[in-house]
C-alpha cells in the first residue's frame, strides 16, 4: 500500500463528514488538500459569500461536488448555478471560474491520468 501524505494522516480509516473538513473564514477562500498523488488530487474548499476563483484553465479534468451552499460555476462562458448536493465536471483545458452566491463548500477531485 502507498504511503499517505501529511495532508491526510489524521483522516485514514476514520469516519467523518466531508463538509466538516474545512471551515469558512470571513472574506476568504480556504482550501485543504487531503490527497496529492501523481494520478490526482482531492481538495476541499470553503468560500465566503461573494468570494471566488477568477477564470483559469487546468490541464486535467476536474470533478466538483457542492457540500454546502450555492455557487455559480462558469465553464467556457456558460454559467451554471450549483446547490448543495449537485456536481459538475469541468473538462481539461476549458476556461472556468467560480463565485459564491452564498457561503459554499466543495470537494474538488482532479484526475491527472
């Protein structure tokens, strides 16, 4: 079995709620990477209201799952309103941006191979 990174040492073989892995911080975007492997990453984010990530691209497909709140996610110029329990796949090399319509938390899974 592969060694775990420091990010996830306290999470191995432990039941927990995903929404509790990262906390909101006023006026900020908070992230916590729990897995970082050559084949991909899993990162949890908490966005305060009106916070976001500006338009950018990534060289890999990414899966976003909203754990709490509501966000606008724009992919290649098309804006989607996601709410708690909804997900979207952001394709590699396509521009995307995120903006909190209310405080929201999400899980991002990036697949590199």
